[in-house]
C-alpha cells in the first residue's frame, strides 16, 4: 500500500449503532467483512468535535514496530459553509503522503462531486484512487469518540490495477490540550479474490495530536 489514508473522523452515529465499535475493537485482529459500516452518500463528510479545530502536529507510532521512528506530519480541521468542523482532506492527505513517500507524491486531488473520494498522483505515471465505502462513528462521552471507516484503494499503474480494502478504527480522547488516539487497521484482499473476507494484514498505532500556533481558516 503506497498511501495510508489519515482516518481521523467523527459524527453522531445512529442510536442503534451505539456500542458496535467497542465490540469491533474487542475482536481485533480477527476482523472480517462485511463490517457494520453504512455506506456514505457523496455529500456525507466526517464531522469532528469542536476541540479538534485548528492545526496540529501528529505523531504516530506503530505499536507492532516499537523500534521504528514515529511518523510525524501535520493535520488541519476547519469549518465548512454549513458551520461543520471537517478535516482539510487535501492538506491532511498530502501531509501524511509526504511523510510516507517524500517527493514520490506529486499532489492529492479531491473529487468535487464526492466528499469520499481522493486521487493521489505519484511519480512514474501512477495514481492511487481512494474511496470511502463504509463509515460508522460513536461518541460515548463529550471528551471521546470512536470511528470506523472502510476504504477501497485502487493503484493505477502499467498493467492491471491493484485493489485493496483497508478498514481503520480509531478511538480518540482529550489529553489536556493534546488529543490522544489509538488506531486499529486491517487490510483485506480485493473484492472477489477470496471466498472468506478475512483481514490479511493488521496494524496497531498510537497517535498524539499537539496543537500548533494558528487556526485553520473557515471555508
């Protein structure tokens, strides 16, 4: 996987879904599809709590590789025209993409017709298409939330495209002025490749968001 999408998300989940994500955490890494994640519409976006507003330095540690250096990047959250706090998708994806790939990443493009689709342009005439196909979020307290997102990634390169599905479940909480997070991730084979959609790879991360001077402008 050439680009790991930064899945930092929140919106108020439906009442029937409360508790589903804690149950999903409890069975990790034994994940399989289908997951209990409703498919978002093109106009659905990820809505964050007010304490997520602004510009952050993010430090991400792979708990399965504690000797590796942490991944450092920035993340920004701002108001949309409806007053909702959303992630600056192109900024955030570019920041984490540069941290992972360096100058191999050329740019990230947003789909003007969908809040759930992005294209990362890479050197060598490659591009990675990422589409959110399922999402669920819960807010158990005012200072915490959980969210799960399933994306379909298609790497377009010479020859047949390569497909994979990635599920990322995140649990966030306030840590003073910082935000602490734990993240569980499972990667699945492309649709139809296996009779049983079991996760074929798993990752476990710990993240910390530290506020940086200045706030993201409203749009």
